[in-house]
C-alpha cells in the first residue's frame, strides 16, 4: 500500500490524486480489454469517458501513440528519439481532435 505521508507528517494530496487517476485509467482500459492503454488513457484524461466514446479511430490513435512512447523510452539514440517524439506529438494532436 502506498503511503501518502511525507517525512514531515504532511499528507501529499497531489500524489494521492495522481494514484486515483491512474487507477481509474487502468480500470477504463481493463473494461475495453486493452490494459496496455492505461498510460495513454491517463495521459489524455480519458478515464471518465464512456466506453462508447472510444471509437475505433480513437483506439487506433491511442494504440499508435502508446507504441511510439514505448519506442521512445526504449530508444537510446537521440536522433531517433526526436523523430519518434515528433510522431508522438502528431498522434497526440489527433487524439485531442478526436476527443473534443
């Protein structure tokens, strides 16, 4: 279990909220049988979106974005990271357009 109390005895509300948001995103991803999209759903704030809002185009864009982010984190070469980052930003723009 995660403790949200810091060394000074103060409660970290932001960390507590973040964990809740991530859990809701993971639950949303699970309901669609796509647990690998939990990070993408969290990143774009889609945890509260009804399942019907996840159109095939949006799911495809989320899959594409997540694949690019996975490649970015696994890629050591700066030049390729920049290239992949540009593609991830384009995919993010598409996702935001699809969710407006």
